[in-house]
C-alpha cells in the first residue's frame, strides 16, 4: 500500500534472487523482500522485518550481506519495521 500510493515509485516486485551466507557452519540462502525502482531511476532493496526480530540470530549476518551487495552495485537498501510502515 505504501509503495502503491507513492508517486515516487515507478515499480516494485518481490526479489527473485538470493544471497548465500554462512551461518553456524552451514551455507544458507537469503532472499530479500522487495526491489523498488523509483521515478528517479534509483533502485532500492527493502527488507521487511518486525523490530523484535532485527537481532535474531542470523539477521545481522543477512543484513551485512545485503549492505555489501548494495554498496558494490550502487543500490540503496533499507530495513522496514513497523515504524517505517507507519504501524506504530
């Protein structure tokens, strides 16, 4: 709803790619939630997570993988909790 109502959003979709990361000596897959393209041409990957789960075991590792990928590819990234979605 937030993205659909924004005049700055050109399009968005769920992410169809994944990152591999190591957690507890196992290779895991992490699929971010959304890829957004704004009318300015800027792209952003958005991960949606309840605030209470931000520091859940593997999440800080996943967020670091996402950050590094986005920095390397000049893509914005953000993590939306209830606050960013206007739920609190």
